[in-house]
C-alpha cells in the first residue's frame, strides 16, 4: 500500500508562482515507480500535467512547457515529487492530483490551485 501526502496549492495572481509537493510512503521500491501531477478543471476530465521517472526523465503537457518543472527526491523509504509552477495563468486553475505508479495506480486527494486577480 502507498500513502500520498500533498502540500501546496492556494490562490495566486496571474503571473505568480506556486510549488506543489507530494510525498509517497509505504511498501514500494523507491527506484521503481513513476510520479506525476494531473489537473482537473471544473467540468473537464483529468489531464496529465507532468510526470517523472526514477531516472528523472520528464514529460510535460504542451500547455505547461517552459513554465512548470517537475522534480523528485528519493530517500530509502519515501519519494517526493515537486511541481514548480511559474507564470501561472487563469487557465491553470484546477484541482491538482498527485499520481504514483509502480504497476498499480495511486492518487492523492488533490489540492486546489486558483489563479485569479
């Protein structure tokens, strides 16, 4: 079983920055999983924002390239994936979910990001 704890999120003005973090703990191999962030805006489906492999290879949605950066930190018992979000836009407003995959899918509870003046 994997437990995900998310932090970050909140209200920010357009052009501002936020940092989301997600720490995974539980029964898994720290070097054998993929972590990522997904967003879900009101009345829209959940979409991949960014993901990162154990070797720190990254994939980004086209809409966030050049603005968002995902990183990860592996310890013996935990893995933390952080999403640095810069130059935020109103269309980035959504609930952001942490995702962990090691052959099974695990989701965080979500954290709300609101970009508004």
